[in-house]
């Protein structure tokens, strides 16, 4: 298979009507899903060039690097594109104790049981008020 350049990859990727693509972030050693965020073309280019995850915040309407405030950065190990070219999976080495801004290792720290109750199943790693000083 012929090696593709970055512009060919960006033509292949199907960003949505808002110019975004979902990015699933997974620990490269444990395969634990750490988070889901969105990237626009700029965030993906920054991720590729720096080897650290960058995302587009839909609420703040800006690019941000994971760990820019907390220090809990994500070093990119591998990037996968799904069969429809509309979702990416990024395997990372999580630097720092947690990926979730609420203080948990994973953003998926709550479980919905068969009675539709939500139960916290993850361990809180840090206090967000101390880390983000807000």
C-alpha cells in the first residue's frame, strides 16, 4: 500500500457538518477507555505534530491540549481510523494520575445498573478544585 501524506489523510476523514470528528481515547497498555472528545482539523493536526492530544471544546469553542491546566497530558502512541472514516481511536500513555477533569482515572467512572440507577464504580484520584484552582 502506498504511503499517504497528511493532506490525503485529511481528505479521507469525514468530519461532521460542524467540522468535528469524535475521538475515543484509550490507554495503550490496558485498553481502558479514558475519554471521548471531539477534534476539528486543527486539533488533529496539532495532535499529529506534537504527539500530545488536542481537542476542540464545543462549549468554549476553542482548541485545548489535554493536561494544559492539570499536567495530566496524553502522549500519543497510535491512531486508528474506523471503517466509516468518521471516528478516530487514539491510544495514549496517560501522564499523571487521571484523564477525567472530575478527578477520576477515566471519564467513564459511573455505571448504569439494570434498575437504571447510576453507581460510581471508579476511584477518585484527585480533587479537581485543588488541581484547577477554580
